């Protein structure tokens, strides 16, 4: 009798079907959309969550976990990539992107949440079996078991270079920002380790939802009756929803009488509305009005004074969003689809002009964490001509004695002061207006005359504003 015939027969292990976890599958789908389609998580996630609720797969806690997994993984992607790279035997670029997304989700559960390590690993491996297959699930399991050997601080000691050797690279790994972004933000802040670390940490915090009560249509008193609603910090029209409040549940927001708008954006509109102008104050222009938040607030403020707002937006579909935001405005207004660099209006037509120009969006990394990985330094060169053209046209569009507000949701000096300085060389009959006294309750606005808001100092997006008066 052969040796093989004497061995006891082992029955085949039945193949176990992977268990589908709706929360983690949804988080994975959102990350794939961000990677494959250059989508933004804040646009992709809400419809996915709504669909899951309608199917009965989700409750409030499930939605909160899915949101945390998506945003946490995106915010900490740079840190987690460095850690995963230390746990695999090949360059990350050779690992398939869907596998990296699953590993990122697993790393965030292990290092950025209170989920027990064994649960984080097993749930992620099960997700890998569902979305990647058994073979790659084994790879995920092996990598995550290595990741689980240290906590986040322990890993940072291993993968981040010492601050003394390379400050920018240290901060980039520890705070999960590309090195060039760290360098640019540091330049804008003006140096000092404490400030840049505070800013980078603030970029990785989950921002509160801020509402705006549109004058003549809603009040902060109405909004403050909502559950978990508190007053804004700086804007008299702002209300913050704490504890993950849902703006879609607010009646005034559903009806368009209030909106979701960061306080930084509200302050930009308020500063332009409050700056003194000489003589007539009847016609205001929002020259880059999409998607309509600032236009809605400016339109309401203009109506209080009997002025009219013209809201111009180049893209027709975004002009439609502006029209929706302004619908119900208490005074007259007009929305048009027009190119702000080749305007249909006559020069010198307006008393106040706002141009919130397209930019890299480095001031809103709390809300759009994927933008930090998507942007490149060369993007600045792409935006620069448009930013200058829009400011140039705005200055041509305002009358003598009127004021232009140049705003951008980026603190990068190449998108802020460099643009203003370059354009004003061509307009000698202008002067910068000190914007700081127009926001008297807001501290730490800089040396002036322009203002720079910061997430770590003001709890807002990093909005920039320069006010320029035509003097001749």
C-alpha cells in the first residue's frame, strides 16, 4: 500500500462567500470615483449615501462611518502611502490603484480611528475579497498585518525624515500634504514652525457645516432654532451646524432662503458691500458668480440699498446654479452667461465689482482633501493669465470712485498678491483700500491693506481679498 493511500482523506473546505459590508463598499466606490473620474468627494458621497438610505442599507451611524472613512482616507493619503510603501516589496506605482484604495481604507481604520485592529484588518480583507478577489485579498491581509504592528506615532518615527534634516519633507509626511504645498503655505504664512503645523493640522480637521441666512429671506434666529445650531464666529448672517448637522434637513435651506456657505466667503462679500464708494451706489457686479453663494448674499445686500446686482458666469450650467441661488431675492437682479474677460457690458458701468477668480483651491483643503493630491505646481501657470485678465477687466468695468474686490480661495502668493501687484502696474489710477477695518471683529487679518483668512486662525477657508478703488 502506498504512503498516499494510508493518509486519511481530508474533506474539501467549502468555499465561503465573502460577506458584503455596505458601509465599506460605499466608501470604496467613492474613493474609486475620486481616483478614476477626478470627482470630488463632497459631490460624489451625498448621492451614494442617499441611495443607500433609500435602499434601507444605512442608518445615521453607517452614514457617519462611511463619511469618516472616505474623508479620513483622502486627508491622510500621503501619510498612509508612506506607511504602506514601507510594508510592500515594490514601488507603490506598481500596485493597482483599487488595491491602494483598499489599503488606504484599512490603514485609516488601523491608524486614524478607534476601530479595534483585528476588526479593522478582518473587515478590510473581507472588502478586498468582495471588490478585488481572493488573490489580492491575501496581499491586502499581509500588508495590513504589517501596518498593524505600530500606531501612527510609531510609524511616523520610522517613515518621516527628522525635522532638523528636512523640515518640509517632515511636515509633508507627518501632516499629509504634498511637499510643494507645504512650501507654498509656509511662504504665505511668513515662516515659523508653529504656524505652519497649526495650519496643516487644521487642513486635516473635519470642517463644520456653515449656513448663511440670506437677508430679506431668512434670519439667523430662524436657523438657530435648528438642532445643534450655534452662531457663526464672524459673519452676522452665519450659523454653524455642530455634531454633523444635515443642511438638507433645514427648511430654509431646502427653500433657498438660506444656503451652505463658508464664513470666509461671507466675509469677502460683506467687506466689498461695506467699503465706502464715492457718489452713486446703484449697480453691482459679480463677475465670476458660479455657483452662486456670494452672488445670493451680495444680491440681498444690494437690495437693502436699492441697488441691482448683475451676476455673470461663463459656464451656462453654472449660471443656472446662480439663478437658482438668487431666485426669490428681495430686489431686482439679473443673471447672464458671459465671459468675464470679454464682457458684454460697457467699461465703467458698475459701482462695486467682485471677481472671485478660478484658482488652485488650496484654501479649501479641509472640504476638498483630494485637491491637494490632484493639484500640481504647474497648475499655477495655467491659472495665472486668467486671474490677471479677470482682474484687469474688473478694473475696466468699475467707474471712477468705485471699488473692485479681487478674491480667491487660495493663500498661494502667486494667486494673491502677485496677481494684484502685476495688474496694478497697468492701472496707475488706482489705490488699495485697507480691508481690515471693514471686518472689525475679525482678528489676525495680516499687515494689510489686503486680508488673508486662515483655517487655523479663523475657522474658515483660506480666502484672500484685496479691495482696489479706481481713482481716475
